[in-house]
C-alpha cells in the first residue's frame, strides 16, 4: 500500500505493508511505534491508532466530528472537518481540517490499495 500524507502543503509518501479484509485495513505507523487500523464503509472512515501514540478519528463528508489523540499519558481532543472523501476499491482519500489544542492544519490522507 502507498500512504501519502500532506500537511499544510508538505507531502510525505510511504510504501508500507498492510493487511486487508472487507471494510478494514491494518498497517504499522511509519512515524511511530503504533498499529493503525482503518475501518471504512461507503461514506465514512474511522482511523484508530494504538501504541506509542493512541488516537481515534472519524471522518464523515461535510461534517465536523470529534476524536482524541493520546501521547505520553496526555489526551487531547481533536476536531475534524472533512472536506472531501473518496472511498473505492483502490483508493481511500480524505481531505480535512484538523484542529488540536487550537492548532489548525489542512491535511490530505491517501491510501492507495493494491487489492
């Protein structure tokens, strides 16, 4: 799987092993000692990360949702405003605004699947 993460215009790309089953993709976080599980349906995505960094963030098109981010025992609330969402058999793409502790970033997450 190819994982592309763009944060405020800066793009990072990773070619990482992953496992796939219907509605679920699992892979190791390329930047932290954590396992990432992406759950998806026709119009929503939920991303859970467990390990050195723990987080849970839901993505629903044109909706504002809340999640959390925990590191070193400190938990932060995250606010996610999903702007664009594509889910199909070869690509999951999420464009969103992410706010944590008042800091807003614009992000794009692309998972190019080899199924």
